[in-house]
């Protein structure tokens, strides 16, 4: 019995395109340095979402933190997820 190549070729082409995009993106991303002051700032972010707009500056600051522990079973192995983000948007007339 013959294998229909058209569906297999379409799937192979799709996965090949995804692999090519992932390879190109990995080549363009530079290696970032780990700065301790940035690590400390991210550790100080409270859990949840927050935003502020200082009146003396034309900018908006935002912060977010999500911390969860995922455990397999009652006493099984666990994984702690800690995602923190800081953001700033500045507005300036030029």
C-alpha cells in the first residue's frame, strides 16, 4: 500500500518552517549579562499587578509578579514558578 506523500510533505514543510524561524531567532538574540541590581529589583516586586503614573514625570511604570508552586501528588516533586516583570513607557514631545 502506497503512503500518500502530500499530507506528510505538508507537515514536514510546516515543521521545517518553524525550525528555520527558531534557528534564525536564536542567532539574532544576544547573550545578556546578569546584573545583581536588576535581580534585586525583580525580587522586590510584590505579587500581582501594579501601575503608577508619577505626576512630576511623563511616564507610566508597571510591575507584575506571578509565583506558584506546582506539585505532582501530595508529597511528590514540585516546581516553583516565579515570573516577574517591570516596565516603563515614557512620553516625550520632540
